[in-house]
C-alpha cells in the first residue's frame, strides 16, 4: 500500500506540474493537489468491486472540486468541460486561468484523470499500464508546450 501511495503521489505531482505549465500566471491554491489526492484514494481500497465504487465517488467529488459546483448541481460541469475543451483550439498557450476559467477546469480534470489512471494501475500491479498512463498524462502537455517553443523560436 505504501508503494502505491508513493508511486502514485510522485506521478500525480509530475502530472500536475506538467499540466499547470499551460497557465501563466500559474494558479495558486491547492485544488490540483486535492484532486491528485482524490485520484489516489480509490487505489487504496480493496477488493476490486469496492475500488470501482470508490472511483465513482472520487470522480463525483473531483468534478465538484474542479468545476466549483455544488454536489446538487453537478450537471453544470458537462457544459463547462465542453466549452473549456474547445477553448484550447481558440486560445494560445499559456493562458491566464483567471480569464479562461473553463480551460483551467479542464486542466484540473486532466490532472485528476491521469493521476487516477496511474494510481489504479499501480494498485492493480499493472506496471505497463501505469507507465503508459503516466507517459500520456505527463507527456501530452510537455509535447504541446515543446511544439509551441519550437514555433515561437522559429519566428
């Protein structure tokens, strides 16, 4: 269990830092790290059917935290996610999280989702799956930012 916490925690930290690099200025507060903790918690639950229930509960609260919605109004998160996702095609990176709050919320959900994938794979002792989830979760924002650096240097 300690191995799961440590490996998932380190992966969650790296994933959070990489995704938060999309923002300038970087957002303050602890929501990204609360979401990483929410993502790791289900990995500590056994047996597998209880872990599935824990993932559902954790995802519900992650949506509430990421989209700043009350549990009774969680249906609003879908529209916010859709608009925030599409905003990535309309705005340049890095973006100001105060001006583009929906994009910030999508970043928060990405931190949760990729950390959850790594944590559950680590807990299930699926090393290859955990590495793939980590590489995608940490590598995706890194490649987007690297391509932006290449374009801006070429100008």
